[in-house]
C-alpha cells in the first residue's frame, strides 16, 4: 500500500495539535514532519510500525518519530488521545540541544511504553492526561501551560527513554527516499509560511528545491494530492479566514495580509471556496459570538 504525507493543521500557537479518536477507525500508512504520540484511553489499538503490528492496551503509549510511516486499526469501543507537535518548538539556542539530536533520540529509542520502566510510563501518562485537559480551556495561559508540559515530557524522555538495540533494521530504499522527500517538502512549507504575502511563482519555488517547474509540479502533486498553485491559494484562504475571525479590517487590507494580489482576486477566490463573500463570512462569525 502506498504512503502519503499528512499535513498537520495545528490548533495551538506552539505548533501543537491534540485530538481524541473514538471507536473503530483505520488509517492508511502516512507520515509527517511532526512527532506523534498516541495514548490509548480505552479499549485497544493495533499499530502498524516498522514492519510489525504492535497491540496497545488502555494506558499504553507509542511515539512516532518525525517522518516515520505508521498506520493503525482500533477496536470497537476504544478511544485514544493523539498529540502531534513540531520539534522546532524546543528552541535550539535557548536549550542547547539541536533539533537533529531530538530527532535522533526518538529514532533510536524504545518508543512503545511496553518497554519502559513502570515509573516512566505512569509519569508520561499523567503528563499526557494533563496536557490534553488544556484543550478544554480558553484561558490565555493555555499555550504557556502546553509548552511547559511538553518541556517536562521532553526532559523526561531525554533522561529516561530506553534506547533500542544496535540491531535495529536499516531503512530500505523507499523509506530513505520518503525521508528525503519529507525534507524537501518541509523546506517548501517553510518558505510558504514566511513568504505567502509575496508573489510566489512556480519558478521561484522550483528553484528553491533544485527542480525544474515540470518535475516540481509532478513531485508536489504526487505527495500533496493537489497542485502547488491550489495549495498556495488554500493556504492564503486559511490565513484570510483567521484574519476575518480575529480582526475588523477593510477587505483590501485582509486581502493584502493574506497574500492575495488584489481584493478582486481575493473576493472571487473566497466566494468560490466558501459560497459567500468575505464580509458575509465575517458577519456570520460575529453573529455566533
């Protein structure tokens, strides 16, 4: 079965996403740049990871390193918390540990709590419970608390996470290729995040990763499932929706802040996507408050 990249949409300003999955649910093999933790709160889940099936019971945990392909099939009447976070949140200059060191930590460690000391497994479960509880609050303190709990978790993993044996199987060619592609995609996404307000042409983004426009177009469509132009437009629409939900600005300013070339283009693209004008969208949001 083919693998696909999952684009994680964060629900926290610290580049973190948390959600709960319930009941029978299967996922196709996928990977993403974020580290992912699955914590089973009820029932059991079968995880396909590193060419084996791992059965997780209630209160058990598994960590997927950045770029690791995984899938799962849960049992009926089951539930689990899912945490996805970008290792870039741990400031290299401030903490003195590089992102590559953190990536290596999870790639060589025993990432399933079945192999952890009881004290580590229990403390990690308690921290994950507490971290998930922050999703139920609208307090301004929530991002600070979330970062604090993740810092505790990472500090504990750095000190106590058991390391795997040297006999860990080498990556096959296809897995190496996907890791290389992930690096390129991360570079593309990073450029979009910092330059979406500018005029990003197909030639500009192709040059960034050393591809011809033709090859880049095929590469991007293969991994993301849509053209780069459509992806960039959707990204700018997401920015516009956020601006409309947070600020009261003239539509020409919203269009400019979201990266659209003109307010006319913004209005056309927004209405085609949402079915209503940006102003109507904003009024609907305000009416719900």
